[in-house]
C-alpha cells in the first residue's frame, strides 16, 4: 500500500483520482481549501485536511511520510485571476513551489510529484496539433502560472533531485463538474442548460474547436505518470488528438438528451482561441496510456450522472 498526498482532492478531477487510489488499496491524504471542491466528493477512506496549498509548513507536514504527491490544487478561473491577480498567483504558482519544496524534504531522496499543467500554456499557437515542443504563448495569468509550474518542476529535479512530471490537461469533462461554477467547462454548462430546457449561448460562430477528454482517461494518465516518475522533469499532453467544434458539441449533447437545443450566438470573447487540439503521441509512448473514451460515451455518462444528481 502506497501513501499519497493529493492536493485539490475534493475538486472535480482530483476527487476521481482519489477514488481510483483508494479503490486499489492506497492510503490517500487530501489537502483542499474547499473554495471550489466539495468535501462529499472525496472518498470516505481519505484523510482530508482543509487548508491552503501555499502554506509551506502545512504542506511539509502532510508530505513527510508520503510516497508520492499528486498536485492538482489550483484556481482555474480566468476572470478571478484578472480580478485578484496576486492571490490567484499565490495559489497557482507559490502553491506549486511549496509542494516541490516539501517534496525535496520528504522521504528518501525526494518525493515524486505529478502535477497538473494546462494546454493554456500554448496560448494562441497556430501550429496544431499542439506538441510538447511547441511555442509557449499563454494569454492568461492562469496559463502563465502553469508555465511557471513547469519551470519550477524542472528546477525541482535539476537542483533538488525531486522527480516531477507535468501533465498538460486539455478540455477535461465528466461527472462532478459543477455547471454553476465559473471554473466549469463548456460541457457541464451546456448539459445543465439543455437538461433544464433553457437556451445555450455560444460565443462567436461556434466553429472554434477543442480537444475534449473524459475525466477517467485523465486519471489513467495521472496514475501512469506516477508509476514512471522515477527521475527527470518530464511534461506531457493529456488529450485525445480529436477536434470537436463547440457547435457540434452542443448538438451532440442535445441528441443524447433527446432534445434539439435552442442555440443563441453572442459576440466572440476577447482572446478566445480558435483552435486548440493536442498531440497525445508522446504521452502514449512514454506512459503507455491513451484516451479511450469516445466523446458520445463520455457525454452519456456525464449526463446520466447529472440526471441522477438532480
């Protein structure tokens, strides 16, 4: 039985990860400030500490006997970063440094850390599919902080001997994503509005494309990354490599819900990226894992969870 610290473990993605770890018999300790996560998302067998990931002393205490750390705590809201830049930066980058610093003081020669990066680090790079060797052109404070996490992850290994693996998540969706939250992705919002028979709003013409990946496939990448996080500072895309337009997404959700949604168009949002598709091949080769959930299947599971929860 391994012991893991999971930051942000009451949130959308990390709670699914905590479930998977507990299910296979691992011991899980969660650190979450509950600003967006929900205590009920965490498995009952997990030990939950409510606190700030940027609290270095607290992170050290929770890391001291861990065999590995999954660092997923973050503030993902672009709007909140614009309004509260300094405090969001503290959570997103200072928090990551606190985790890496605690890992170098942990058991043995350093506790391996698998952490969440983001496709936001690519910004408006037109060279698609986006590969790990592509340009870094973040358009948001969130993207800039995630790029900073990767740079500090490299320092953690090169200077302090802490093995790190960063996973650049693309558009993750699935059960437990709160449609009422400003942090939620478009799928949760569309599904909620279609279920309520309310019109949905698409910014622009709806032909902008995204790479949507189901949360269970993301968890598979996280587990595989920890198994192989023995040395170095690696970074991988976590994506499907498949493009889906926002308009097609809305129609597919409507079909699965047995409805024809009313679609309204609004002006494009400033800085909205037209095309964001990732190249998953490096992760497949190095981690031995790939996304296997078809979009329609993942959407169906998400909608059934929403209907049950409602």
